[in-house]
C-alpha cells in the first residue's frame, strides 16, 4: 500500500482525495497497489471538506510521518512551498505538485535535490492535459522546434467572448470575475504571468533553458479592444494570448503576449476556457494537446496520474527529462532581438499631414507597412490600424517611443504581435 499526505486540501486537494476513493478499483489495478490518503494539511480545521481523512493544520504531521510515501504539495505560493518540498525530498519522500509558480522559480534547484527521488508535476501546466509527459517522454526522440500554446483559460474565455459577441474588454472581465474564471485582482491571469510560469516549465523540458519570469517577454490582454478584434477578423486572424517558445539557431526565444494568429491554424480554433498546446518536433512534426486547463477534477486527475506513476514504478524519469545538458549551448534570445510581424493601433488627431508624418517615422525605424485601415474614433480623431512586414522588436519599440512624442498622437499606440 502507498500512503499519501496532501499539503493544501483546497479545491484541488479535495478532488485528489475524492478521486482516490471514487476510482480506487481502477487506480489500484493500474498502480499495482492500493493508494490511500493518510492525512491532509489545511489552514482552517473548522471548515467541513466532506472527506473521510485525518486533517491537521501542522505541516510537520505529514513531513515527519515515516509511513507517508508521497507528499502532494498544493499550497500555492513560492517560497513557503519551496521549503516544504525541500524537507519532503530530504526525508526521502516522493513529491507531486501542481505549483507552477514554485517551478517557475525553483525547478532546477528542485531537480538537483530530487535526483533519484520521484518528483512529478504534470498538473502544473494546462491542468488535465498530459503535456509534461508528452514533452518529456513521448517526444523525447525529437529536437523541439517550437511550442505555442493557449495556457490560460481566463484569457481565452475573454478573447472568445470579445470576438464572438462583440463584448468590450471591461465588461467581459467583470463577467469572468462573476463566473469565477478571473480573480478579484485578475492581473496574474490577464497580465500573462500565469501563462509565463507554465511556458518556463515547458521550455526547461524542451531546451534546458534556466530562465525566470523576469528574464522573458510577458504582456497581457488588457490593451485589446474591439477595434483590434475587427481588424483581426477583416484580415483572417484570431486574437489569442499565447505562450511561445521557439528555437532559432543556438538561441531560444520565450514570450507571452496577445497574438494575431491566422484563423486556419489549429490553435486559433480553441475557444472558451479550454487550453491547447502545439509542439513541433523535427521528426514528428506538429502535435496538438487539448483539454481543460483548470478546475478541481481536471487538475486533480493529473495529480493522481502522477501518484499512480510513482506507485507503479518509483523513480523512472529525470525530473526535467535529462541528466546532462540538452543541446550544448542553447541560450535565451534577448527580447530586443525577437523578430515578428506586428499590428499597431494608433489614435491620431484627424488633420492633414498626419499620415505622411507617421509613414516617415515607420521608415526611419526600418519598419515596412503591409496593410493599413483608418477608422473614425471621435469627431476629431481616428484610429490607424496597421500591420507590418517582419521587423525587429527593438525597432518597433523605438518607433513607438518616437510616436508617443508627437503632438498629434492622442494615446500610447497599442501593439500586438502577429504569429
């Protein structure tokens, strides 16, 4: 029998415990042994969680229990769970976590600490989608050329509603909060940080890149308007918040931001709260992984799958999928060197000579215009909706700074990259 201790018996932790009871027959058959939750740690012991397990508010009751084989960390946060997981590993206990923030900052330290102790984290990226195992094991024969994914259901829900129903950003954000898809402070989701944590985990498995969130390009969807959605539709694009990892020679670019993506791309067709991740391998080509990216049962499904793997075989795979450097000299590509096509929305005073002056600014910064639309904004202003040919990030940023200094520019230009 394998005994489990759950640190953090909230929505996901409760689902883990319940799944182990509800599906005990199939789980036992697949694991080759019975799996039971011996105890769980909560902050509030007076709250009824409807579970028939021993609960405590002291993490030591789990970490110091020699009978517990696997510690499931579902606390949330970064530094406190880091200390908890380190203690679990130092005592020889296997660990399963769904904590993407913990791994975004400490995955390499934990990999070094884990060594021959099982450490699994499937639920940390895209909830119930088995992307970690697919990337780490199923695609292990491939050089990974790119990863592109919808990794945040809140943002995807909002972009879908804005596109399909014409809802304004502020209105759909409030709706998402009312439905429980977005937090009272939605910055972590709509600002792109949640997706960035997940992208960093995948990039480590694919490329061995040790980067922190502060090292990569992270932008959200808070500047997207119906004008941008209209432009996207007119030119055959969908607007999505994407996490992108792409190998270019000996460099890997990592970025999270709103994107215009062609409507016929597989990722562009993913709507609502669902997640999807496209992985391109040099031998297999493109593979797509789709499913629920959050929710108690979906996330708990991935946690329990990791528990079963450990119960079945113990330590079988290095935590990040490799024991030596992946490809030698891959380094993180500086943000200013990223190349892309770009879309810009520029609100200008509606007067003679403006277009010529803007065209000159584009030219001075090596930016070539591909398409341009003009839409009235008010009686005295207009929105210029412009897409460019491939340009360098540094040039685009310099051009935006120059535009902001001009007296006929009424607001900071909005820029969305095109993939």
